[in-house]
DNA sequence: GTAGGGTTAG
């Protein structure tokens, strides 16, 4: 090496910390060419390592290609590292393979990159082989390599490696020998040559490769998994904060929460302070266990230690608060983060959606689109449920379009959320199409589709799919059983419902939860078996909630059994005195029976307690806009036209035989007034608006927040016949498809 | 060499 080159190398070594940008690196490169002209391979390797440390893959490779063979080992190592840092793991390993076939000896610095590649490619066999090589070369006492090994075992604990050389019985290099001795041999020629002999040939494209080709005296043991992490950790001569973070994270990924907490404590004893990695690793545990106190404790620690603007900790904390139903706190936290990334956006959007703040979620999603960040896969599965709940089909379709363009449709989360969205927006056919196009199914996708059928009253399809699921080997879980029981309840299949309710416990070992009891109680109630339902609820092994009773109360109303309704209402008031729905139903029933005084008494009582009846509201989508109507609503700009259309429609359907049923009108007023009250029902306003705003024959989709009233149900049937329109109504429990005078629910709901 | 986010019910 000439003086000039030596100076350059020295300058680089002195200043390498200063080369932090692509521009700096290229400038240095240009300067070298200008001042020195053709340079040696050593200097070029140096420049490659500068490029690769900045993850400048293209620049590194271009320069690497210009080198004459044999290229220096240093250059090979830089490229391997750069590929791994840029996420090109297969290339990283292929390059290592090529380097090995040229007889070049790997040193300790190259193993972390290789192990990282194995971790990401989920290649536990190669990882284990590399571990063997690490041990043989004596690099297992290297801090960085040890950390990388732990990381690999932590990430691959569920990918069952099947063999590992038991290093303890490996005769050539007992691990119990003194570490200093091993360290000395690290660089010894002998050791390296031993390695070279050990590795014959391997090809990274085949799973059959084994770095340890012909090592003798090996004993095979099972996959290491979390024990691998712990073992490496325990045998490390020195550990730093990364080692602790990795072992804690490994325990958490393995579900060993207590162990992780113990390690956290132990880390403190070792005089190491948790850093931002530690905190964002342990926070998800508190989110999972809904432990807002622990979350706050860490929040405090983060504030005291200057981590308050850390985007990793921030999004984990958002998650903790969201899981504890504290969206406001989550949002405040979100606002504190100066630089948002895709994850923090997703955390706050998911926080809103999971807590029922759908509008806020959509608003934030739109805000995110206005930044430079592109939505990622998580963004779609987080926001989609908002469309499902709000029945905003046009929005759901827009998102679906984006998903197709971005080729995200193979993602299980996204596909399941699309199945759910199309089902809940009334389009079962497309839901099924997406479901059928999925490569594989999990319990969530099966449940989403089965629930779709259940909500639309297609019990046959629901149960057929459930049986298909069982045959496919997917074990039924409590959620899918709710879907199955719901299907029976909406179809009124009492015997089948009982059968599956019993088999749930006997065959699948699922202990019935409130939801399952509620579905069966509902089934009995709808079938008119009111007394049985009452007995069923009182004999539950868990305390019934207001909502379980309220489904029976609704059934009492449908079957006009005031005596039982009073009894049931009493139970509800005992459990949940604030349950508005119960007061409303009871007062409606008194009204329908002409017992006006009692009806008035309840309403007065409600007023005294400051309770208000939940206003009935219906939504209809016209030309990609959602229009909302509240009962008796006169605020819509087209109110006059809507009313005119309604009168016209009523006249036409009365000619077809419709007779208004005013029994569900609350007030003690005359018949004409009652009919007028019926006309003001929110679902009618929405339908009438849909009819006057769309061309003849267009399907009208309406969503209502409460149950559709009996008279409106009849009116909608008539309209579907007289105007030849398909009308799809989603009420708070199910779908009604009206075509040609008939509803899909068979008037049973 | 280490970290955070998503889908199904109610």
C-alpha cells in the first residue's frame, strides 16, 4: 500500500463517524478517484464498507463488481451485511455461500447478519447450523453474535427446528473449557482450517444444507426455541442492554410473561437501566392484560427518562390505553408524538375503531392519507371494521379497490375484514367470493363468513360452512359458536340450536359464556317458548346480564305477554337500572295494550331519572353519500318531496291490500294521528328518500340502529312488490332482504 | 445485534 493510500485509510479511520450521509460517502469516493486515480482493492473495500454501513446497497454492489478477483474478504463481508440490512436475506446468504465456495474464511462480524437473515427467512435449520459453526469457531463468546443468536431463537421458537448438535458432548471443543483459551483460538489458523474442512458445500436454496457436514461425535436434541435463547444468554461472558432486551422479548414472544418481568427486575439488579427498546417490548404485555396501572407506571418512567417523544413507546402506550377503554388518553398521547410513522397512525386508528369511535377512526385514516405515509396492510384491517359497523359500502369498496391495487388481498387479516365488511354491508355474494378465494382459512375467516350467513338468516349455509370448518380440522372456538347459535336463532331452528348448544360443551369442551346463553335464550324467546326461556335464564351458571334478559323482553313484546314482560323487566331493573331499552319496551307494550296510564307512568319515571329513549335512526346510502334520518325528522332539505312520495307509496300499497297496524304506536291518540306517527318512522323516511333519489329498480340499502317495527316491515314488503325494488335493511341484529313482497326473514325476527 | 400496530361475537 503506498503512502497516499495509507493516509487515506488513516483519514477514514479518524473520520468515519463523520460520514453519515450518502452525499458524504459519494463525495469521499469521488475524492479518492480524483486524487489517487486507480486505487487498490483494499481501499475499494474500505469504500464499500462505508457504503454498506450506510445501507447503500446499489453503490456497494457497483463498486464490488469493479473489483478484480480474488476480491478481498472484507468486501464480501460488507456486501453480506448490506444485503441483510436492506432486507435482502436470500441474497445475503447466497453471497455468503459464494464466498465460502471461494474458500474465504468468515470472521465473527459476518455471523450477526447471517443469523438475522435466517431469522427473517424462518430457516431454523440453517440457523442452527450456523450456531454450530459459531461454536466451532469460538465466536459464541462474541457479544454481537450471541445477541444475534438469541434473536434468531426468539423469532423461530414456533418453527420447530429438528436437530441441533449438542455442543456439550462435542469432543473437539468442550464448551466448559476456559473462555480465554477459546478466545485465543478464535484467530488461530488451525481453528479456521478446521472449519474449512468441516464445511464442504452448501446451497442456500435448499433446506437440506448443513454447515456442519461431517462433524463427528454429535448428539441430536430437539429444537431449542426459548430455551435456546436462555441458554445462549446464560452462557454469554458479557451481556449488554441489547442482550437483556432480546432475552426479555424472547420470553414474551413465548408467552412467559412472569419470566419476562423477573428478567426486567434482574436487569435492574445488574445495574442496567431500561431503555426505549425495553419499554416498548414490555408494554404490549400490559395492553394484553388490560393493566392500565402498570401502563401508567411505565408512562411515568418514560416521561422522567426523556422517552416521551419516542414513537415506539408512544404507539405501545396508545395500545395500552385503548385496551383499557381510554381512547381520549390514547389520543392525547398520539398528539404528543412529534414524528408519526405508519405504526403510530395505525395504533390510534385501531384504538378508535375498537372503542366504537368509527367516525373518528375514519377521520384519522383520511388525515393519515394526507401525510406522505402510504397505508400499509395493518391500516386496512384496522379501519375496515369501521365500514362494517357504519354500513358504508361505498367506503368499503374504495378501500377494497386500494387493497387490490396494492396487492394486499392475500393478507389473512385483510381478507377476513373484507368478508365481514361485505356481509355487514349486505353483499353476501361478494363476501363469499372473497372467502372462497382465500388460500387458507383460520377461525376468524370462518367465523366472519358464518356470521354473515347468520345475520342474513341463511341458517343452512351457516351450518354447512361450520361443518366444513370442522372437517377441515379447525377446532371450534367460543366465537364461532356464537355465530352458529345466532344462525339458528335468526332462522328459528329450535331443535338444532339445542343440539349444537349441547354439543358445544360435550364435543368441543367449550364452557358456555354469556353470549351463548343469550343466543339460546333468544332462540327460545323468538320461538314463543317464553316460560322455557325464563327458566333457562334463571338456571344459567353465570349471572345473567341486562342484555340477556332484554332479548327475552323483546320476545315478550312480539308474543304480547305482558305478565312475563313485567317480571323480566323487574330483573333487568335489578341488574341495570339505567337500561333505557327495557323501559321503552315495557311502555310500548302497555301502549299497545291500551294501558295508557301505565305507559305514561313509565315515561314519566324515565323523565324523572333523566333517561331518554334512544332515538331511532336510519341511514341510506345514495350516490356515495350517507343520509341519516331520525324518527319524525323534518330537517332533510328534501323533506317535502320525501313526504309526498311516502303518501303516494302508501296509497299504492293500500290498493294492493296493505292495512296499517297501529298497535305499536305509543301515544294515546286517534287512528289518523297514529298512522301519521307511523309515517314518520325513520326507516320509511330513509326508504322514501332512496326511492326518489335513485333510478327505478335500484337496490336500496338501509341501516337502522334499532329493531324494525312490525308495521314498517309489512310496508317494506309491499313496496318491494309494488315498485319492483330490492330493499335490504340491516337492523340492530340482522338483515332483511325484501324482494317481490317477501322478506328473507320469513317474517320471523 | 434488540422494540411497537391488524381480522371474527357482544
